[in-house]
């Protein structure tokens, strides 16, 4: 399953790297594709949204499901 999430606060390649590293640790994620230009991440797998939010806790980034 692929789901698109918006990432608020992601402005540079370093930000994208941090987001990728944090999200890759979440159970249920098979792959991640970052779009820095659109401030989005495409997640493949079946992670729970609250786990994604928890992975980014303590960072400047906020994640929300794209509609």
C-alpha cells in the first residue's frame, strides 16, 4: 500500500535525510520516497500514522496524511 504524507518544515536535503532516517525506523515501512519540492513523502507499507508522528517527535517536522 502506498500513502502520501505532507511533511511540514522540510526545506533542504539535510531535512530530507533526517526525515528518511527517522521514518525508516518505523515498523511496517517497506520503502520511502521523499519529494523535497512538494514537501511530501510516499510511504510503501502498512505503518500506523501515529508511529510516523512519534518517529518525528522532537524534530522540527510535522507529518500529516495528504488528502
